[in-house]
C-alpha cells in the first residue's frame, strides 16, 4: 500500500492540504489532473483531513500549483519549496494511492526523473500537452520583489452576542451565569471547529467575531448555533439567547500578532457587520442583502443537519447610526425558533424607505 506526505495547514482562516508532486504533472492532461485531484480528495477525506486539496510542484525558480482561482492570491504570496518542506506534517497511507498518483508523489522533489509514458489505471502522461496548463505558476523568485502583497481581502464577517447577560447574572447569580456563558462559548467553538473556513478573529466578553469565506457557510454556522443553544436551554431550564449579524465586505487584514490573535480585520465593513448584529433581537440572525442572496441561493434545496425548516425574510431598508447609506436587512432562521420579524426601531437604527437608484 502506497503512502504520500502532505502539508495540512491553515492560511488566513482556510484549511489546505498541500500535496507535493513531481514537476511532470505538467505533462498530464487536464482531465487526468482532475481525476488525480478526485483521488486525492477521497484519500484526504478517509484520513479525516478537511480543506482544499492543492497539488504543488517545483517550477522554474518558484513553485506551480493546481487550485481553485479564488485561492490564487494568497497561495502566490505564501507557497514556496521551503514552506512546503517545513510543513509536511502528515503521512497518508491508502489503497487509493496507485498508478500515476503513486508515481508522481513517490519522490516529488527529485529532478531529471524521466516522464512516465503511460500509467496503470487508464491515466496517461503526455510528452506534450497542447492545452493551456490548468492551475497557476508562481513568478520566479528573482521577480518576487515586483509583487506587492495586498492587505485587503473580501470576507464574510459574522458577529455573535449574548442578549441580556446582566439579566442572566440577576436571575442565576454570578457563578451560574458564568457557567452558562462558558457553555455558550463551548457551543460556538465546537461548531466553528466543524466548519471548513471559519476562523475566530476575536472574542470580547459575550461576543465573537468570526470570518468565513462564504455567506452560505456563515449562515449554516449561525443556524446551528441557535439550534444548539435552544437545546441547551431545554436541558438546563434556562433562556440564554444569542443574536447574530452577517455581512460581506472588503476589509484590511492586519497580520500583526497582537493579544494572542494571529490576524485582525479592520475597516468600515467590519463596523457595518457589528451594527447589523446589534440590530438583531434574541434568537435572530440578520444579514445584509448580498450575504442573504448568496446564502439563500447556495443553500436552496439542501438539508442542514439538526435544522428542520429554514425560513428566509427580507425586512427592508434600515438607517443605521454610523453608516452613510440605508442597508437592506434580511433574516434567516429556523421556523418556530427564530423571530422572523422586522427588528424594532431604536436610537441606533430605524426602518427607512428604499434609497433612490
């Protein structure tokens, strides 16, 4: 049974499984590369490794890689042979590693290895591939200085907050209230650990700031939080309530390691996400329109484990303090649990007519 070494790492909130292969991967046809990727995904799933599977090979002063286009920016700035070698942290053994896959991963850093004209299992390596290479080739190291890393990134931001934490202390006492807060935090982090791209940006008191790659994953995460807190209340005889705000926007990424954080997100879009959360009531998940539309489209027709009926509502425009233009506020929630009604007006927000286009 064959084995391969891989690097299972997290970059900017996303998990990756980097698989080093011989540079002769460039001679493999595009369809066969996709077959190799499917085989590797199966091997990784069997080993309980989550994340995007990326093929990496040595290429003319840098590295080449095969990955989804949305990852090219971060991988171009991060991947090199030194990084790959230093992060090889898992050895996978599987009967699924056979044929061409076994040959390409047997000695990925070797040079001058003669190409394999034909591999077992019906996958062929070609001496010349007239089709454009799928994937991305990093610029040579000599040109690396010409590429300026950007501090900007488009992310899905999610804020959570316990409603009425002072009331909890009054009803249950400080010690019991803190037990409930810790239980709440355990629920949030347990569900977060099961996501593919979610990463805790910061925690402050009763609140969490979490970043995701997609609105749909953030919505599923929020729905599961509300469901599990409801189960906790049934078990404990309590009435702990959380509120959630989700927004998508371009933010500034600060990679300075401060106060135990590996990175931070800043900018007006972060403030907007926080304001949307503050507008929500207990058990309510509010979203800006772009996040709402994308999540609904991606989740339509899918069943979410532990969630019965998912309802989607558009509550119209709100003028929110500190935000220049009115924001269209929407809601996703489990029917019978979520409020599914427009948030009431307050000093910080009130319903508005749609802005002129």
